[in-house]
């Protein structure tokens, strides 16, 4: 639903997503899970080729929406800040920042790009 709401490439589904979003309120908000957020950001970058600045603004709008609750919002905000200046996927930044918020002193990976750009440790 979020993807159709954002990209509006299927007008019938976008209209249904609009109805759903208008029905959400601060008292009865929608919930955006981290899994859904990671998938949406990956599709927006890989399939729709959304520029990084536009993707960052899109995530921030979702975070600031009064009718949505974002799982792990503190880590998401931190991941946005890291992602803005990094040459890696948003999910890499999110994984690393979730570990940080969870009290981990380091996040390890076999992905050299994630290690270098997202602040993980290469193993």
C-alpha cells in the first residue's frame, strides 16, 4: 500500500491507498514496520530509480506523518542521517543503527561496501 501511495503508478491502487491513508488518524494510526520500510526503500531505489535525496525526503515524510507510527523511529532517523552521505543501501544503514540503538558496540558484515559506508565492521 505504501508503495502505491508514494509512486502512484497504478491509479486505481493509488486511489485505494489514498482512501486508506485518509482513514488513519493520530488516534488510530497506521503502522510501518521496519521490514516494510526496508522493502519500500529498496524498491524505490532499485526499480523506480528514485534519487537518494528524494528517497530521504520520502522517508522523513513518513516518519513525520501524524497518522503513521514508524517502528524503530529513533534508529530510522539515525539511519537517514548516515544514508544521506553514504554510498550504500538504506537497509545497511538501518541495520547498523538498529544495532547501535540496541546497545551493540559493532555490527559485522561480509559486505565490504556496507562495512565502509554504513559503519559496520568487515569480517
